[in-house]
């Protein structure tokens, strides 16, 4: 019984750690949003169509909410 509890706890901890692992995107120009260049630095496979899909409001920049939504929807890791 102790082993099962320990094994389950370990598995849950690993799953939580994997869920927390996210790529850090740097706002190099300090404007509070992420350009395609900043996104490409963090996500080398970033394409213009994917960037446009993430940029829901069409501003040409990705804000924190759009970035979080893209992560939650599996568009980026």
C-alpha cells in the first residue's frame, strides 16, 4: 500500500512538472507584447501563419493573454 501511494505521488509530481514546463518568451524591446521575431527566437518553428493564428486581435503583436491561450490550445508548447 505504501509503495502504491508513493508511486502515485511520484507520477502526479512528474505530470505536474511537465505541465509547468513552458518555453520562456523574451520581450526584448520591452513593449509588453511579443513580435514575430521574439516569438521565433523562443519557438524556432514559428511561421507567419501560426503567428497570425495566435494573434487573435490582429494587432501584429502577441499579448500575454494570446500567448497563454495558444499554450492552452496546444498551438505552442
